[in-house]
């Protein structure tokens, strides 16, 4: 992220404020936050890469004794978060209260013991367990669980580590939601969308699914591993995220071949007697129709051997 140029650095290199505004207007410079720029040729629109640049720009402009935290720490640690967590750079200072919120920046005032801080590429950042628990206090429950599941998948933390951090938070706002989130974590979920799906189904009072079930044929041969299953009801659930059909693409393989393989796979599952229900990201925003499809499948299905 050494491509971040502060306004004062651009002025020192010979550009005056008018020239900087002109460069932004013509597209040769892009502002990543107030007073910080990057050459457009070096920047794409990926939200996490843009946020990393915003973090670096913020730290170059000051904020001593601050530690990168919350969604910003998650980005540095390659942990998936909702876009709402990236609306501004998040820093935490070791103090009680005194938070600040600006257009580009939110500073949190919370106790921050040394064991809750480490470095990522030389940047002081909350540890993975502290990052997860911080976010669990401020995110909606489905997102809080999805972040926690993602941390467990990374293999760098455990539920016990998260509980230890939460125990230090006292009566901090959001602790109740964080406690519920930690109780729902399941590292078997393989994607953010799967985790959100699981929590939404539980919140709706639907039967709890078994994640990542191996579906076998009558000879015991594994036919498929499915995102969710209700063996006692004979129903399989599949969340179709953006890369669903590209998971097993070989280099230069035609995506239609992967789509065909997925169809054959689903036909095998149905042929064994399972009901199959699929849903996509849009269903997570408006789940009524998706839940109705599941309920109809539950009514049609019957117990299956596993």
C-alpha cells in the first residue's frame, strides 16, 4: 500500500491544489479519503482492497496510539465482513469512552489490554478473537455469526479464545448479542452466506439443519456433500453463492461444464429420494418465499438413511 500519496506529498512533488483537483476530475488520481490519493491505474473497485488503502491513508495522517479494529481489522486479517462494516475506517484507543465518528473514520474508546493487540504487516491491529468479539457487539446477529464462523474456518482461533475475550468486556453495549452469536458458531459453514442462512432459519423457527452432510447411495458411496440437510425430513438445502458453480473449475474450463456437473449431481441426490431446495443472496434479504419452499419440501419429504 505504498502507493498512497497524501495531499502534502503531492504538493511537495510539484502539484498545487488546483492541479490535484484537476487530476481527480480527469481520473488520473482517485481520492481514497480526505487528503489521500492513489493513481487510478493502480486501484480497482474491490471494496476490501480500497478499504486497506483507506486504513493506510488514515494512519499516515496521524492517530498515534490507535489500533486498527472492528471491520478494518477484519479486512487486514482477511476475514469476511458485510459491506456495512467498511463504511469508514475503525480504530480503537485504550480508554473508556471518548469515541469519535466522522465521514471517513470511527474511533472507539474501549479498554484494550496488550494481549488483544498484535501486528499485521507492521500495523497495530486487534487480534483475531478481539476483532470477532468487537464485531459481534455491533453487527446484527446473522452477520455476527457469519464473521465468527469465518474466523473458526481460518483455524487461528477457537470458541474458547472468543469466550475469554468476551469475558473481559463487562457490561459493554452489545455483549448480549455477542454472547448469543458465540453460542451459534459452527466452523463447518463454508461461506458467509451459508452462515447467514443458518441463523435466519433458526430465527424463523425452522428445524436446525446439519451442515455439510455427506449424501450416500444405497451402497454407501458418497454422491455429494451438501450445504445443509434435514435427514429426518429427507430435505437438502443448497445456498448458491456467486462462485457456487466455479468451485471445481479446472484452469480454462468452460463454466457450462461445471454447471452441467452440478445438474448431474443434483439429479443423483433427487434420485435417491431427497427433496432439494436452493436459494441465493436475494433470498437472504427477503426470505419469506425461500422459507415457504422449505416448508413445502419438509411436507413432501420423508426420513432418509445417512
